[in-house]
């Protein structure tokens, strides 16, 4: 990093924080259609102010995605991906400060979206503005797409990627990013698990009934929990026939990457507020299961009276929300068909299944030239060997569409301001301001590399 750029960053040390506070102050809860139009306007304005030529990408039924192009000295093109939508902030009473009023406490900035994913938008913007102010034109051409539906599974991103595939073409893509681990090693993530998200509904009686009639009337609640019990053994094995048939075992290269990761178990236990992990897992076995084991998770369960005190009622209906995290080479449509067949075979054909989200698992090979290039940059920036995660535990629903329609290799690079304890999706979501400052410096270091074509 040049002395001139270092001096600029020191004199503009609060730029990224100011940007993040501006972005987080604007609600953008896609699930509730809260503030989405205003957020899209703000994002487009910020990109335009940073030198990007912008346009709105539209597909029916979706909030606009904002696209920006910033030509560089080279035609080597990097596609940046982020999202401007956030999770609902409820329950509000668990927040120590209002979720859409950014607040700094003990070196941390608290606000909904600060970690997921507005912190990275602010870090990338601040870095690009610094480079343009000091050096003018960047060495690399940037394309940037910022969508507004990631937190509900990016249901329209496939249509978006197909319609605008020529616009999204690039030599490499940097997804929503990683950060640095507890040992200050830069983190790189090569892919994400897939997703099938479903809702199960069952009806026992036509109306809620006095519980004294429970001896003669069907119970929706019991029927639901008994059906759920057929999906997963107490030990964790998923009991749907054929569920594991397509699972691709991890390669030796992927297992070696996991073995080379830093030990962050203490940070993970603190972040999750647990004393131990399932089956007392530790070391490489813990990380291997986290990356490569598919899941069947009950994300929500509702029936009957859940208010204060008691109400003796036989509930008429029961509902469960379930997410399956899928690994290569599982496909959500195949798992959905197997779920239907399993419940029918178990005598639960009356349970209605509604699919709300589907995404394929996507993994970029670690030997891809773009991956090696980012690894070199991360190593040069930090002086430490990157920590590589072959598959993240979560899902980026858009990745399958990018692979199918655009064909661009990608990964999560360490340019984000987040850590295990950031509380993404939870009350009191936050980032550490020191991580935000480092994210700006890393992005500056990465974008100013002069020889991307080598």
C-alpha cells in the first residue's frame, strides 16, 4: 500500500463507519416489504457517487437489483455481489438499542444488517472511494450487483441472472465475503451448502376445541410432532429413504484444507452460548461435519396457545417450518420428492407441504486460478497462510444461478467485517469497528493489484 493511500485512509478513518451508519439507518426488511424502495434508491446513489455507471435490473415480482460498472485500466473484470435486504429485527425487546438506530458501544457498531451484509457494502465503497481519490482509475474493472431478496432465498435471482447474463460476465466473482479468524489468518470460503425450506401444515379438527374432548378428537399438534419424529433419529441421522444417496464425500484436498484451519472452538462456543457441540465433536471432526453433513432442522413450530398462563385447548391446526441444508451432489427438488414420498409412506399424506426456498450446493475448486490469485493477495496482505473453508454451513441461494447462467468462478474473500460473535439474524447484531477498518484496507490492497491478467 502506498504512503499516499495510507495517509488518505488515516485521515478518512471514519468514512466507512459513516457509510455503514447511513446504510443501516434505512430499514430494508424484504420479508415485511419495509423500506425496500428507499434502500434501493440509497444504494444506487452511493454507487453513482463512487464513480459507478448504474442501472436497475428488473424482473417481475422482485425489488430492483442495483448494478454498477466501474471501468479500470485493465479489462480484467471482477463481479462483486452483495445484498441490501436484511432480516426482520423482531423481537425488538431483546435489542439493547433500536435496531435501525446505529449505536456504538465498546468499539462495536450495533444495528440490523451491520454484519449481514451492509458492513461489507460500506467497506467496499470506502475502499473504492479511497483508491479513486488517491490513484484515480483502478487497475481492475469492477461490476457490482446488489440485490434485495437474499434474506428470503433470492427467489427471483435465477430469472435475473438469465435475463442479464451478458451484463454479469466477469473473470471472477467475489461473493458476500469472509473476514479474518481468531489467529488473524485471512479466511476464504469456496462454496455453500444448498437449501430446501418447507412448511408443513396439518389440520385435526375444524375449530379449536375444549381439551376435555382430546380423548375423542384428533390432535393436530400430536400428529405434527409424530410426523416430525419420523424425519430424524435422536442421534441425528435423517430417516428419509434415499436422503444420503447422492452425497459426494469430501475430497482429500478439502479434508486437508479443514485440517489446516485455525482452532476457533472457544470463539464458536462463546458465540453460540454452548458448553459443547453435538456428540462432543472437536477438532477436524467438528469442522468436517459443519461443512459436509446435510441437515434436517426444525426452524419453527407452532400450534395452539402459546401466550402467558394456561388455556386448556385442543388446537385445530399445527405448522412446522423445516430447512434442509444440502451438500454436493444433493438437489433440492430430489429431496422434496423424497420428503413427499416418505410422509405418504408413513401415513401422513394429509400433511400439506409448501416449498418456500430452494438452492443448489455450489463449490469452486480450490485449484481454480481465480482462487489461487485471491489466496496470493490475502497471503501478501496478512503475511499469514489463508484459512480455507471448502463449504460454509449456510447458503447463498444465488450461487447456483450464477454458475448456471453466468459461469463465473467465485469465492468469499476476507474483505468483510464480521466474526463468530456478530449475531447476524439475531438481536444486537453488530460488527467490531476494528474489523471494518481492516476490511477497508484489505479491499484497497486487493483492488489495487496491478497485474490481474498474469
